[in-house]
C-alpha cells in the first residue's frame, strides 16, 4: 500500500511539474526579454548606434543558429530546402522580421522607453486581425462571439496605443523607501537607463507601431513558410542570415563613421552577446518546446507579462523617469491583446467543430451505400 501511495504521489508530482514547468519557463523568458530591453536601451543611450546594434546581434545569432539548426534537424528527412520559393520566403522574412521591424523597434527605443516596447508589441494580434480582413484571409461574422471579441479587443488595443502615445502622465516620485531598496535604486540608476535621454515620445511610439505592423506581416509570411518547410530552426537560421546581410547594408548606408562600428570589452559588447545568445538559442528553444507541449496559443498568452515586469522595474528602480500614464496605456494594450487572442481561439474552436460536423455528416451519408454494397 505504501509503495502504491508513493508511486501515486510521484506520479502526481511529475504531472504537476509537467504542467508548471512550461508556465515557469515562459514567465522567466518574458522577464529576460524585459531585462535585455532595458540593457539595450542603456547601450543605445550611451551612444551605440541602434543600426549597428541590430547588425552585430543578428550576425552573432546567425553564427550560432546556422550550425545548430542542422544539428537540431539532423534526423529529419525532408525535401531539399534550397528552392527558389523557400529562399524567396526566408528573404522576405528577414526583410520584414529583422531588417525593418528590428531597426524600427531599436530606433524607437532610442526615443522612448521599454514600457513603450512592451505596450506596442501587444498590438500585433489586433493588427494581424485587421490585415487578415483586408487580405480576406480572416472571416468576420457579426453573429460569432469570437469575431466580436476580436473586434472589441482591437478597439481596446488601439485605444491603449493612443493613450500610450499621447498621455504620459506624472512621473513616479521618490517616497519613503527602505535603505536597501534605496541602495538598489542608486546602483540601478548608475548602471542602467530606463527612459531615453534624447526623448521624443510620440516619434518613439510611432516607430514601435510601425514595427508592430511589420511583425504582423511577418507572422502571416511565417505561417505559410512553416507549412512549406516544417523544419522551424532552419527557417529561423536562414532568415536570420538574410536579415543580417540586409541590416549590414542598411547600417553601412546610414552609419558612415567607422568609430560607430568599433567594439570594445565593455557593457555594449555584453548586451550584444547576451541578446544574441538569448534570442537565438534560449528563447527559440523554449518557445518550440512550450508550443509542442501545450499547443500553439500557449506561448502568445504570456506576451503581456512584459508589461508588469517593465512596470515593476520602472516603479521601483527608475521612479524619476517612469510615468503613470505610460503604465496605464501599456496595461490597456495588454487587455486588448488578451481579448483579441481569446476571440481568435474561440473562432478557431468553432471552425474545428464545423469541420468535424461536416466530416461526420459525410460519413453518415456514406454508411448506407457501404451497407448496400456489402449486401450485394
């Protein structure tokens, strides 16, 4: 009896671990993304060109990803990759997801702050919904609760983006802080920057919004590419290489000063290395693992977690540069994000039920014919 109870307890612990591990991993990943965004904001504020930063991070990520992708998919026998249609798709993925989106985002970060990055990133599902209606890849039904939720979530997301852009509100001032927290704040303010010293809040928000539009287009392209080639790591590595080449050409056209390309053993180099390793290996593998374990909507659910992270860091460590209004706008964006996502899941569930009903009705129509054939 004891052995049976111990086995049941072990089985329960293993089941709970299987359920909690993906959640914990995604929460940690979103926290790391926010932390790296603050570090990137600091590197740009110290004078590093955002265009050069994008080139170096993607170049290092490509060097890591390309050999790793072939090791990752070595046991899979798929069709040859180097076809014109595949190369064209990864070229476009690199152009939209790396060259345009990342440059817009990091230039936007140089004019605003990480809370804007977190808030505007939550516009992508709403923008994908709008683009889907425009290109007729998404069906909208007024009688569908999912479609109504997606429309409502889109309106909430856009209102949050407008609020984030036009209303910053008062800064969070110093109050009575414990001595340990005060020391931590002083250290953080010496090492890191939360808001840009060259602040142009509206321009930063517009650039982030444009980056989100580009990423929505990138998502549409990515879906078709994964259907063509299920080897996800190879897709990521190839479009990362194309994106690196494109961003290098763009940066060379913009940054003519050779000193902008000089690297030293300093904070900027540390941020480049950490960003490249995290984005190429850690985040990608965690996302793939969680998607395979929990389904396609598990990873997107955690995207708004960056908002409370950025709000906590901003409130505790950077109260002189962090604003109540921007935090409110970002939270509205997060509410809109989850509303759109819920509507999308609802619509997809209804679509699956309709498909199942159609298949079952076809099977019911076939049954009498099969019975007649067997009788003959």
